[in-house]
């Protein structure tokens, strides 16, 4: 009979918005109805009758769903959203810190005059790590900023678009830090600070070319 | 009962807040307490109950948390906030005033 109650609620929630909130209300309702059902059965009411009485007074769930779509993501969802935002902010901050600090081993080691190659390797590792963090934080971003309503309304074609946008964003955020890293790397390795700044002239042109090649349909 | 329940429905928030004033509770327990209190004359429909919970939560009058029962049945508990407490007393005063006025207006010498 418990299964019947769950199945009944499943049916009720077919029209519910597909959000975390709606899911939690569903869990809550199932538990509530089970409590009610068990209480009646323990009072001596037959299982069938108890089931009928349990589902009799649920009322109009449309009311609840309407309220949910009015204010999408206000409670638990918004809580996890701000958590995700904080996480992204922390990731970005960590990445930028790594970019800045990545030259430290190289400077220290080269001023000591030992293990200069190790300095370069450390620099590369830190830049790679930082870029990874930035890409990750950007790839996880757009999904949560849409709000729960959009999740169900996004068509397949739009989904592809969204994916492209995500990639473009990731590319944008990774490109300039990499240029900067390359600038420092070349400068420290060659010591020709007088010339290496040209990278900053080449980089914008290269960015345009890369974007045209990688994201052709992007207007 | 159906006519009366329309009138009572306007006070769902106050009724729920009054229950939570006595301590944290969950959906079934709240409704059960209401039924017991009224000798089975009144009970809230689940849909009404959950709409009210969400509304009160949005207003910041109550907060909810998932309990962790060892028996496996996880229930969402509700707890009244300080703001909820203040508003409960305000609603209670409003109700008492309304009741007084309605009492004065609907009674006539003839019906006494």
C-alpha cells in the first residue's frame, strides 16, 4: 500500500515544475501521507479505506505548483546558488593568485643561480593549474545562473548554443592569462625584456583569428 | 464544514504559527494537532498546508530543516522565527478585533 501512495504522488507531481524545491515538497508530501496512513491503520481502519482517506484530502496541488513557478528558486535553491557563486569566486581568486605567484620560484631560483629549469617547470605547472581552475569555474557557471524555470524550457538547439557560449567563455578567460604567462616565461628565459612585449601586440590579433576558427557561427 | 472552512482558510498562517509557537514540528504532526484540538472538526488539506509553509518561509516567518531520523523516515521540520513570533501576535490581535466587530455586527436583538 505504501507503494500505491508513492505512485499516486508521482502522478500528482507529473505537472510540477522540475525543480529542487518541487522535489523536496514531493518527498515531504509522501512522508506526510505515509504518516497519516500508518496512523489510521494503527487505529484499526482497513488498509484500503485508510488509503482512500489518505488521498482524499490532499487538495489542489496546482496551487502549490503555481506558487513554485511564481518564485523560482527562493529557498534551498538560492542557498546552494550563493554557495556555488562563492565557490566560483574562490576558484577564480585562487587561480589569479597562482598566476601572480607562478613567477616567484623562477625569480628566486634564478637569483640564486641554481635549478633555473626547475623554476620554469614550476611556473608552467602553476599556470596550467590556474588555467584549469579558471576553465572549470567558467564551465560550471551558466547552468546555475539561469534559474530552475529555464532548465525545462531550454530546447535541444538552444542547448547546443549554450554549450558553445560556455566554451567561448572558458576560452576567453583562459586566453589572456596564458598570454601573460607566455610573456613572463619568454622574458625570463631569454632575458630580452626589450622585445618580448611584442607578444601583447600579437595576442589580440591571434585571439580574433582563433575565435573565428574555433567558433565560426558566433556572431 | 465547507462554508466554515472558507472563513478559517483566511487564518491558515495564524493557525500554523500558533502550532509552531509550541515547538518545531513537521507537516503531519501539525495537521494532526489541529485535528485533535478541534475534535476532528477541522483539518488542513496538504496543498493548503504546503502553500502556507512556502509562503511563510518566503516571508521569513518560519524556517525549515530536514530532520535525520534513524528509522529512515526523513521529515522536514519547521521552526518559527523571531519575525514569525512578532507577526503571530499581530495577527492574533487583528483576529480578536475582527471577531469583536463581526460579533457586534451580525447579532441583532432578535437573534439573541
